[in-house]
C-alpha cells in the first residue's frame, strides 16, 4: 500500500501539472494561430482571416 501511495505522489503531481499547463497553453496556441493567419493574409494583401469566417478557398 505504501508503494502505491508513493507511486501516485511521485507520478501524480507531475501529471497534474502537465495537464494544467497543456490546458492553459491550448488557449494561447489558438490565439497565436489566429494572429499568424491574420498576419499572413495581411502581408499578401488579402482580407484578414477571422476565426468566425470560413477559410479562404484555394485556387484550383
């Protein structure tokens, strides 16, 4: 039983911290992705892409 408690305390805390950090980073990554897409479209002279707009169609 002591081994199980030791294993959970050793592995559990890093896993909990990892999950917390990944959840927090997910929001930031979405914001950064949108910003990079808007910058890309602005640099090539197109209307900026917004996350609520449909994606631009690629030329066939």
